[in-house]
C-alpha cells in the first residue's frame, strides 16, 4: 500500500528549509511513498530538484489563518488523500499546534507537540524552561517596541544577538545597528523580537524525535563546523558528547516533546559551559545528513504514525561530516508557469 | 601521572590526522606526537616515555623531557589530557 505524505518547506538556497531534506530521507527509507509538496512560491528550488515531490501544490501562507490553510488542505486531500502531513516550518507549526483534531477528523496523521510543550520552548520562555531544569541560556529579553529594545540592550550589553520570533538572528554591535535590524526583522516576522547576550564559542545542534513521554526514538548531535552569515550550519560533524546529550535529553524529557525537535547550544569558549540558544519544533535543514548516516528520523516519524509505535534507533556514528553544496537546477519556465497559474504541477518522473 | 581517558577516545590514523568524537575537533599530529600518544595509551608512565623518546629519536634526555612536557602542555590546552588536580576539581 502506498503512503501519501504531504511535506512543506521545499526551498533550498541561502536560507534552506528542511522539507526537501525530509523528502530525501523519506525516499531513502521506503519506496512505497507518494509525496505531495506544499509550497508558498513557485520558485522554491526543491520543487524542481531530482527525487523531490511527486506532485506540488501552492499552499497559503500561515498568516492567512487556520481556515484558509485547512480549506486548501481539504482540496488537496480530495485530489490525493493524504495519510500523513509533515509541516517543516516554525510558522506553520505555530499555526497547527492545537488544531490536531482537525487533522484527525480528516483522517490525516500528524506528529505535533502539545500546546503546552510548544509554548514552553518558545524563545521568550526559554529562561524559565532552563531554570526549571537547572540549565543555562544566555540572558534574553523579549521586546516589541524600540524604547524597550534600547533599554533591554543597554542592560544586556553589546555585542548581542537579535532574533526574530521564528527565523533570523544577527549579531549587533551598536544601538544604530540594533534599531535597524529590529525594523528589518519586524517587517518580515512581526514583533516581538528576542535580544540575547552574545556568547563566543563553538555551536552544537541536537536533532531528535520525541516520543511524547519524555524519551526519544533517535538522536544525532553535531558540532557546527561552518556557519553562514545568518548563523545557519552549512557544515557539521557528528559527535558523541555525553554531557551535551544529557542536557538535550533532560530538556526533551522536561517538555515531554512529541515529534521532531532541534536543540541549539553554544559552548562558552572560556568556561566550557553549554548554553541553550533555542529549541525549534521541527527538523533542521540538514536532516538528510543523519539519514544518510543511518539515523533516519523522518522515517521514524512516518513509521511511528503509520504503525502506531515509534521505533528506537541506535546512536548516530561519530566522525561523519556534511558540507552544504549549491548547484544550479535546470528548469523549464513552462513548469514554473503552470504551478504559478494553476496552483499545482506534477513533475514528469525522470 | 595524567588522566589519559580523553586521549584514549581520540581517533588517530597512521598519517597523524586525529578526530575527537566528543568535541568534533580535528588535529594534525606530528609523527613524534603519534608515538607519544601511542606510548601513553599503552600505559607507559612519564619517565618511560621520556626514555623512549630519547632512544627512538637519538636525543639527550633533557631535550626529550622538554619536548615531552611541551607536548603534554599542548594536549592539556586542547582538553585532551587532565592532570590529577584538574580531575579532582
């Protein structure tokens, strides 16, 4: 029996999204899949990449609201009955957490955290979360206006990090830069933004799939070896640091997290202490890397949703590394035009 | 005698390329350094290793001891070697 899975977030490029990596992982995992790509823009590069979705539909932005999103989903569901829906972007998960029953009612399986877990890991609640678990995060302030922004920055001290509520993080050195970045981020992601004390040191990422009862079905830890200007990990190596893993596992247990999760840490170069930077309610863009190493977390999600029980995977082997690699895709303008005009497009299998 | 448990975790190939699976850092180690790590992993004490360096590389004991201590200091600075004091802390 073929399983039909809808996946979002297909854009790669400078600020890559996880969806195409999720699809590649699913293709590695099993052959009996029909993948529906849900896209916001006909220029999302993963639409045209080899091994991508079998059919692609335009989808409304989360800002259009739950009714618009579910309405479009209903139409797509009528064309290709969806078994599993895997949203991969923060802004989507923000919208969909709490409406899980809408999917259940439609016979669509999803793996989303509870509203409580989701809220507890938000950037503005991070200090409270780590305090309860006796861990650390850089001092942070959530601010929504310039007056409080400037005041909070003076309290934290420069340089500091300014972060959007869903995406983007910049290091700023002065009030002038800070205010400029504030307007820039708010114009795209809205207020509030989070100011965070800057800590110098190497960054680490942990990706896992929580079982909803405090455990994980699988976990991979990397040290980021290459960071882009936007702070994205464009290279990483798998490691096995028992202390860091225990910090991540404790947080997942504390949250009773269900589904994909990414935890970002920084290690103070002077003290060696780990600080939690943020927790993302989704897989990272490099998710196909651990899959290629044998730890296929998107596959775990599908198996868990399909069989009703999460499998348990072995640890990711250490010493494997990835490098993000850009290539130019050759596309036919007519294909893009069809998707843009009709809202759906079916790639010809190669 | 230093604690070499972290050193034992270091994955080293014959060319001197080393990977630390805990931190993700990589190192290039000289051939002499490779020998020293090997001897330490085999359980040789400081005096033994200094003697082995002096014999193997035909240098006087004073030179061997100075180089050995310099290498230990480098390993310590990378967190690959812990002295008993730092372990106790």
